[in-house]
């Protein structure tokens, strides 16, 4: 009995040890900001309609697309932790099959469910036939390599980012295995990671130049394909993987600090607070929603914003007080069901727009009260669907995939 209790306690301690303080809060902020962004797009920012204070909130919401960048930084950090922890402790690298199985169980069931259902239901909503090239490319996670398939379907457009995220999952262990094979110190690993990040930044102008689309039917006025043609190739795998690796750099710092038993410090609170303030000040004063940055020619002011979020994540994990503010109970729950919230909220918007609120379109709502009511409906329905998806679909599959082998 004592042996079983000891083993159980050891398993629990290992689970908690793998958690990064503040990560749940950052995930929740990213998810909520993306949803608020998409809801804000429905509200007409006419000064004759909205009070001045709401116009400022509207501007904040229109910048919420950067939540996608936060997701990539966070994922890069969390997935890199086992690699860096084992490297620093001179252990063996994580098993690639276990890594792949865990990622597949976490992403593919929920993604495929949302993709197939929204594609089929989209036929009912829009009366348009299924675009089989879009669906096929999205099922294979290659939709982002061509503007004609960039958005998986018309009624659940946020699914576009999943393909890029999966490719980051694939590339991360390849890069880290190469680094771990040739370096022997934390400093060497940090330098090698920096070289890869700088290399990705150096090659990005070439990617944009070589893959630039023509001006014919280019722009959001030509629908999703026209919008994707405007985004592509600025929204490319190179820039998103760079954001992913900035999260990996944060993970390296966190694992190194853990290895030397470094205590919590209020300096980390100051750095974390300062970096998040600078990050969002940059976004609110520089970002032009839906456009690449004029300096870096990348979305979400990458890699500057992503770098600041990586600093925030690293600092919050070492903080005395700040991580508690991030990891409050409400944010922890939102983080738990965040994948479902992300993949389903736009579909709820599409249903309302096509069936009950035809003015729930881009800048289509002229009343603050009506917008608030519709936004509340979207959020509550999204939370319900995401919760059901997590408890009865996603979590059982994850538990099954991680069951001990006999």
C-alpha cells in the first residue's frame, strides 16, 4: 500500500512539475482576445453611434488578432519543455512516437470534428456546395500552402491556423534534435536556437518575394479567397515557426532556472508586467488589423510582439505574484476548454449571421445593446459547446492515448 501511495504521489508531483506557472492564464487571454476580436469586427465604429469610451474598446478589440501569435509562442514553449529539461539533466530525449501520439490526440480529433461538421453544416447555411480541394487540403494540414485553400471553409475560418500549428509540431523536434546532437551546454543551445530564429527572419523576405500573389481579385472585397490572396505569403510557415521557436527559447530559460533551483523573485514580476505592457502598447499603437507590419512584413508585428510574449511567459513563470493573477480559477477553466472555444466560436457567429441576425456582419451592428446581446449569446454558446467537447470528447481521447502500455 505504501509503495502504491508513494508511486501515486510521485506521478502527481511530476504532473505539477511539468506545469508552467502563468501558462494557463496566457492561454486564456489569447483565446478570449481572439474571440473578442471577432465579435468587435461586427460592431460599427461610427462615432455617431458609439460613445467615445466604446470607440477605444473597439480599437483594442480590433487588435485582438495577436492572440494567435500568443498561442504559437505558448505552444512552442510547452512542447519544448521536455526536450530542454532532459537535455539539462543529461537524460534521453523524449520519444518521438510518444510526442507525435500526444500531439495527434490533442489536436486531430477536435479539429477533424469541427472541420467536417462545419463543412457539412455550411452547405445548409450558405447553400454552397462543398469545396473539396479546401476540405482535402485541410484534412492533410496543407491548406496554408496555397491561398485558394487557405481558409478551410466559409463558416469556420479560424481553423486556418491549425495547419500551420501542426507543421510547427512537426518541425520543432527536428530542429531541437539537431541542436541537442551538436551542443553540450545551455549557452550553446541558446546560441543555436538564436541562429535558427535569425535564419528564419533572414529567409522571410525571400519567401515573400518568391511566393507573392498577383493583384487580380486580391483583397477582402473578393471574399475569403481574395482575403487569403492578400494574406499569402505574409502569413507563411516561416514566420509562425519563428514565433514557435521564441516560445522554445522561453522554455529553455525556464528549464535552466529550474535546474539551478532559482527562487521566485519580484524582479520577474516587474519584468513580466513591463514586457506585457510594452507588447500591448506596441500592438495598440502600431498594428493595422489584418495587415502585415510595415517594418517586418509579418503578421502580428512578428517577431517583436512574439518575442515580448516569450519574455512575459518566462518572467511570469518565475514571479512571486504575477503568475497568480494569470492562473486564476476562471482563466484556468477557459484555458482547459480553449481549443473548443477557438474552433467553434466563429461557427456560432456564422449561424447567427445566416439565420437570425443578418446584420451580424463586418461592422454591421449599429447598436451597442444589440451587439452586447449577440456577443453574449456567442460566448455562452461557445463555452457550452467547448465544455461538452472537452469533457465528453477531447479529454477521454487524450486519457486513452496516454494510458500506460502493458
